[in-house]
């Protein structure tokens, strides 16, 4: 029989406000095994912990139940307290009477009843607990960064600088991400390429960084410290190590009509291409969807002109397997599709563009060489209307758009408006906004400059409709402050499209078993206190894959993620989780169900000789769990048809005892 | 299709024994009556000649016997498998329940087996023997002389709704293998699904209240091959064979259906052996139908080593909430 102590926490009024904690302590005193039951204002305080410490010593307790907040909050705290008093830390159970009780109930009577039931369940479990000792696992001292935008590059650089090898996996032929497509950056207006490309080069030249461009993560197995990742290196039909990036092939390729995705398809590239001048790695890539040689076997011009003999039409996708100790998701964002927003006539007129397209039009390396010209007729626009929040801050019940604020649009729109007025003082620039949100260092000053010094017309209100008429765009909008309807004859309309996580994030989250929110942004381990870690151990978050972010914020988060990775990789061994699975060999059928569902490959089979009940000897195939690899997810215990698999610390008998206690 | 006869099987068994390919044979021998044919192990041609029978009641699925039989001895065991048995055979191989090298499987064609209950329903009391005569059965009765019944009217339910004439595993075939059949086996399940909850409860209460917990269904089931059965636990409260409750309060059949879900090949042995004629196969078929509906069609045992949808997560898998929505009040 256990000797159990029960400690009920008030958590100030957090719990005591809706739960009669004294009544809970009193009711639980008479549960089987309980020798002491008491309450205190703040159990997690030093005084509270001392009280538990004393109680364990004085009463020779063999197990304790703390009725308090979520185990995610303070389980570790109370385990340490128990350990300091000589108790095995796994003899501690937490009954969550805050998040799962007092916070969700308003009625004291109901709250108290539920708290007693939750306490009773925890006591029932402790009665069946056994001391557990964690094992240790080694750490692979190498990190994987998925995504080669500014977030991924910065994280990789910081990890590499600390002396750990890093691989960057990027699906595109070059790293650089969205920032490489930008013209100028707010609030300083320095050119994006000027500050990004040195970092790209630094990453390429860093002895600890390997860039796997034009590659995708296909499969992830393992756990913190010991991930095994399959990476597909897509065939680029150019030998990466031989190509000098001279670009001759990209000039001679006869296939000239390939939409250039780097310029958002506003101009064309060749079938063999280097995305932009400063691409890293600066290597040509053949687009198999357009290459005549690959499609019909007739052409071969690029191979003929290549002096380095780097073209290889027979190249195949390559799968490589690598081991990592930590994984950083840096998959970034994309503007949402403008298709559902046709009130702005995006699909009807070439002169209705997104802000990212505007960015390319203003860029000296863009389709117009940096001149602001209308995509339809190449004429200089005089009246330009910017529409903010297109698809952002939509109602939860709206059939389209996102509920969240995309965060970066206010600032880049101010930037666009300012740059336009600066370069072309003959223009009339309107910005329609719901609110202008410019918190951030020097951000509001920047926006004020656009309004006050550059004479941009900021209008509070939304555009209702854009209709192309002749070569003009008729913009109908409301000015909420003046309370009147506006009709503007515009030459160019720029939509600040909402941003959403990259498509690759969802499948990646599934492979990582990392959680996501409803918008497919990765969830943090704690929104305030652990913002760069995923709840999945060993997985870290960098940049816009966690939520909309501007460049300064992305870079600081990237550095923070790197610090967390370095902290992990600096350890030689990780304390494992002792709550691992084990197989009862007498019950095991050897059916392989557990082996097939185990995400960590922790289960193997051996054929052993058994003395059977009828005194014969039989060879039986039975499962064995590698405790160093098992993460205690419990999938095997559910898959096992004969109930031979059980999880230490969460045994079926313990769970059933809890259920029985709740249903009593 | 070639008719399988006792003589053909005897000759095959004798040949394989003589050649040393196998050293024992799983077959059938007659019981008290010609219709209670039971599985038996033969080791010599003489034993076979004496006791081996084959007829409309040789329906037992031998796959499960291989689990213990292959452990017993060195050498190979000869097993005759009807098309439906081969699915159980593969499923057991998938679960590594026996060593394939220890078995010599001879696939035999099957036109369906008879159900003695259906014969009794038609011929009345006192059935003392049944003989095959072409497409008919001659039924001897104690009180009413001989009666002739069409075999087609005496087929077991699983044979009326036969799902496949195709052998999915064998070392050797007698005759030819057939095709997978587009059967009506889910019609009965659909009827149950269309019932209201109360009607369905009443239906199962009526059926399951007859259970005497003889464990025959569990013991014969090729998916029930646990080394230790959860119902064998004295603390489970369900070990007793007596009727201790009026209606499945310990949920023996429901738990069993869950245990074999995704692994049941719908061989129909559970209903065949039930002395109380409870249509147990309907529970399993409901699972099979749901799996088909939610995760695309899946036939357990169709191939060795296939991954059952219930224990194989795929990204395109249905969300649980969607499954509940789709199945409405049948969830």
C-alpha cells in the first residue's frame, strides 16, 4: 500500500475562486492510501515546496498528488521537490484543477465536485505508480534548417558560428526566399539585396554550412537529438559542382517563353535558368516542364554552349539520408491567392497587382528595370491606389480571407507609397486602410513621413469595387472619416494581399508531429515564454512559419531559435523519458502490429525459446522495445491486439484505475 | 469447375506423404453424425483411408490450426484451403503467426458448404444423416424417411454471399482458382444501419442474450490468436461460461469485434460454430464496411504484409469528425 500525500493549491484566487480548496483537501483525505491531505496558497512557492518536502519526510510518503495547475506548468517543479525529499520523481501526480476545472467553471459547487473527482483519479493512479529511472541518449551534433529564406539563413549562420554543422534544405534552386524579391526594406529604405546577399554568400562560404538547394525533405524519423531525415535532391540536370554560373546557357536556350516565377510571372525566362544574378548557389537549373531536350530529346543547345561541360540530361532525383540532433522549421510564407477577391478586378486587369508584384516592378533587377510602368501598356501611371488588408482581418464567418492581421502590410504599403512619391512626384497616391498599425522601432515615424512629407493620401475606409473602364480603373471606395463615397479614376491598383504559411508547412508538421494552428502556422511551446520552440522536443521555429513577421522580427526570432538549438547540441547526452513501452513476452503474439505503428523504430522482434504450459518448448517471435529510442507515445499499446504492450507510468491498469475513480 | 471429392484429396494427401513433402495432414473426420465433421490430424495413409472425410460439411477453416500445428513438429504439414480460408492464411502470415516454410498449402475449389440448421429447418426433426447427390442433398430423418433438398437451399449464409472464389495463397491447386465476387454480403449490414437506434438495440439484445459464453466463436476465429486472451483473465468478470447477465453487459462480443477489426477476413467461422445461431459475422462486417467507406476498400488477407488502414496513418486519411458526420446515427 502506498502512503500518499495530497496537496491542494489555491493558486491565489485562480483556483480558490471557483473551487472550495479546503473541502477538496478534506474530501481527498479519506481516499485509499492517503495519509495526509492539506492545502496552501501557492504550492509552487518556496514555502509550498518546503511544506511538501517536510510532509514527505515526516510521514514517510511513497507518493504525492498535487492538485494545482496543468502538469505542463509545474510538474517538473514538484518532481524536483519530491526528489529532494528522497522520493522518486515519477511518484508525483498532478491533478489539473486549474485549466481543466476552476478556469472553465463558474459555479463553486460544480467546480469543487469536479476538483475532488480529478484528485481522486490522480490518487488512484499514484496507488499503482512505480519508481522509474530515465535512461540517457546521445545527441547528434548537427542541425537541419528547413527553408533558406532570411529566417533559415540567419538561424543557420548563428548555429554554424557556434561551431555546429548545419544543413539548409531549400526547395527552390537558390536560397534567399521572399527577401530576395524585395526592393527596399522599411523603415530604413536600404536595398534588400544589399543586405541579404552578403548573408547568402556568407552562408555558402561558411565551413559549417551545407546548402542543399532544389531539395525537399521527404521523411523524418526519430526524436530530439536523434532525427533521421530523408532529403530528395531534385535533378537540376546541371552538375552543381562543375557549373560556373557563367549564364551562357541561359542566354542561348531557345525556349524563351517560360513564365519567370521570380518576377511573379510578369516576364519570361528560359528553360535553363538562374533565378537572379546573386543566386546562391549560382548554378543553372533546367526546368523539366519546358526543356525541349528533356521533353522530346531534340535540342541540346545548352550542353553545346557550356564550356564547363556541366549539363547532364540523364541526372535523376537523389535521395539522401542524414542524421540531425535538432530541426528548425523556417518554411516562410506566401501571399494568398487573389482569385476569390475579384471585386478588386485582379483577374480582369493587368494593372491590378499585388504588393509583391509592385515590389518587382520597382526593383532595378525586375521586369521593367526598376521603372514604375503599367503591366498592361507600359505607360507611366499617374494615379495609384493602394488597398490594404486584402484578405487580412476578415470576419471568422467570411467565406474568404484570413482572420488574422498580416502585420507587414501597413509598413510596406507606406514604403511603396513613399518610394512612388519620391521617384515620381507627379503621381497621386491613395492608401485605403482599416487601421494603420505601425508599432515597432521607428515604424510610426516612417508612416508619418509618408503622410506628412510625401503627401500620400491616407483614407480610412475600404475599397468596395474596382472596375476596368478603357485603360482606367474605376475605384469606388468609402471615406469613413469624411463619411462619403469616393470615386477615383486610377491607373494602377496595388493590393496588399494577406500572407499565409507556405504549402509545404502542413506536410512538414505531420512529419515532425509538430502542432499547428487552424491557419497552418506552427504553434509555439508557449506563446509567451517559449516562442521559438515547437511543443515537439527538438523542433524549433524560425520566421513567418510561426506567424506573420517582418524582417527585423524574423531575424531576431531566427537568432533565438539558433540559441535554443545550440543549447541542445551543446549537450552530450539527453536524459530520456522513463515512461517507455515494454512488452509482456508471455502475451506477445509477435504479430508486428506495434512495430508497424512505432514512429521511432524502437521495436524489434526476436525469436526465443519458451517453455510452454504443456511442458513443451516452443520457438516464439516476440517484440522487444529499445528503451533508448522509445519516446513513450503509446501508439504500440493501442495497436497491440493482445494487450502485451504497456507503457510505464501510463499503464493500462493505471488509466483504467483513473477512469474507475472518475466514474465511481 | 472440377468437383472435389474425397478420393481426389486422399490421393493428393497420400502422394505428398509418400514423397516426404509433408509428414502430416490436416483434414476432416466424421463425428457422431455425418454432419458434425471435425478437423483432425492424420500422419499415415492408412489413417487417412480409415477416417478422412470430405463433403458438404467440411467447412472448417484450417488456417488457425497452423499456429499450433507448425510449432509442434519439424517437417511440413499439409493443409487444404478453400478460397475463403486462404485470406485467413495470408492474414496470419502477415501477423507472423506461423512459419510459411512449415506448411504445404493445397488450394481446393469450393461451391459452398451446407448449413445443418437450414437443413433441419426444411427437413424437420430427427436428421440422422445427409448425403450428397449431385446438386441435391439426400437427408435421412428418423421419423419421416428420406427427403431430397436442393443444395442451393441449404448453403450457409457465408457461402450464399461468398466474397471470393479466388485462392490468394497456395503451393498447389486442385482444379482452377476463380475470381473475387461482387457479393451482397453487406445487404444485411445495410438493413441494420437503416434501423433506428432502438430497433438496432432490440435486434442485438435479442440475438446476444442467447449467448452462453461457450467461447466457440473466439476459439475458432483465425484473428483471435492471442497467446493469452483478455477474456481468459479471471478478474475480467467475463470468464464464466454461464449466462451471468441478460445482455452483453461485459460486452464480450463487442470487445471481440473491436479486437479483430481490420484483421477479420470475414471468413464466417464465428457464425458457423455458434451453437446459438447468433449472426456474429454481422458485427465484423459492419467494421469491414466502415473501413471500406472511410479508408477505401480493404480486404484483410488479400496479400501478405499489407498495412491495415486502422493501424496505418496516411495524410489523406479521413478526419475523425468527418467519419462521425458521414455515418450519422450509425457512428
